[in-house]
């Protein structure tokens, strides 16, 4: 999933609200906007275990 924010403050507010639910997999600043790729934490944990990183 991808979400775009106008600035870092908006992203921070969103992250605080969703920290327990989602894992951020990529965070970039593109053309002055913050672009975040994320997935449910359970899915991320499954991928990490499969890759031997957990």
C-alpha cells in the first residue's frame, strides 16, 4: 500500500495513529511530498521470517 503526505508533520501524525497496525517498508521524499509504502505488520513479519531475518 502507498500513502502520500504533503509534509513530514502529516506523515508523523499518520504514523503515530497507525504504528501498531502497519510496517513501513519504504519512505521517500518526492517532489516535496512524503511517499510511504507500507503493509500490515503481520504480513511484514511473515515475510521477514521467510527470509530468515527474524
